[in-house]
């Protein structure tokens, strides 16, 4: 099935960038190399779907630079927590807003715009039933909704980790080496922050008072395949 291809707002070729930094091969098999909370993961390309979403809300460049302060003497980044609270509120609001789906779609029909949860339930419906609008029967699955709602808190936690702050400083150093005048600021106008969210394929089970219905589901269960998926969300600083 050839899905619709959606345009992008930010001037980034997401597919090319992802392939550049994550592709590899071994023994004639093509892999994606991912880092999951410090743990390296190798996943066969044909077993992982990758999708790109652009946040339509703008994050405050001024607040992010006030929050993450450079200490060039110690070559570290300190967090100014009064401003950290502000960027957390803005980030959570942006994450729950409408996201722009860009690149190849998983369906040949127009998608329903929405947040990550909206797109993921459409993805599940397309994989299960061949129609992305057939998600109404399971869109209130508590386990999936809970996991998605917890993502912003996980990201906020990660932003405070020392290894992430070190990576931020490395970016500043690389820009400084290009002789850019950064005015002692970590971020520049138009910087795009990238967040990657990995969804393991869900385990499908049915609970029914009807033994016949339950047994019938078991017999066709292997026909319902939802692949692992990686959802990359992009936020712009202005």
C-alpha cells in the first residue's frame, strides 16, 4: 500500500537525517541503531516503522536560554529552575496540541490531525483493520493512554540528566569551533529540538464471556500484526 506523503513545515529532511545517524547493516541485513535510555538497540528495518511529527506550537527561545545556562569555565550547563518550570509547562502544552504529520503516511486516506495519541490509535487501526478511522472501538484503552500521557514527564526528567546536559554542551562547543558568535547562549533562533518515542508492538488479547469468540480470535491472532514504531517529534525555538 502506498500511503499519502505529507509536506513538512521545518526545513529538515527527516528521513535523510534519520538514515544518516541510525542506519547500519550486518551480514546482509539492514538495521536501525537506536539508543533507548542509554541501552543500544538494533532493530531490523523491516520490523520498525518510523514516523515524523512537527509541533505547531512555538517554544520560547528566550526561556530555554535562561533555563539552560552555560558555565564555560567548568564546561557544563546549569539549570535555572524557576525558568525550568516555565519551559516544562510550555512543553507539556505543546506536546498535547495538534502535531503536523510529515513524510510517508501509514494509510492512503487523509489522516485525522491531532496529538501523538490520535495518530498512534489511527496507526493501530490501520494495521489491525486496514482502516485508520476504525479506532473508535479501542481509543480509550487505559494502558496505552496512560503510557502516552506519561511521556512529557519522562522527557522533562531526561532533560535534567547529566548526560543530556553534556550533549547540549557538546553542541555549543561544535558551534563555537565553527567561529559562530553565540553570545554565550546555548540555543539559536530556529533550533529544532527532536524527541524520539519508541512504541513496542502491543500484545493483543481478548477477554470474552463467549468461549467461541475467544477461540476464534486465537485462531486468527497472528494475522493481526502491529510492528514496533518510532515516533519522532520536532519542536522549534523562536
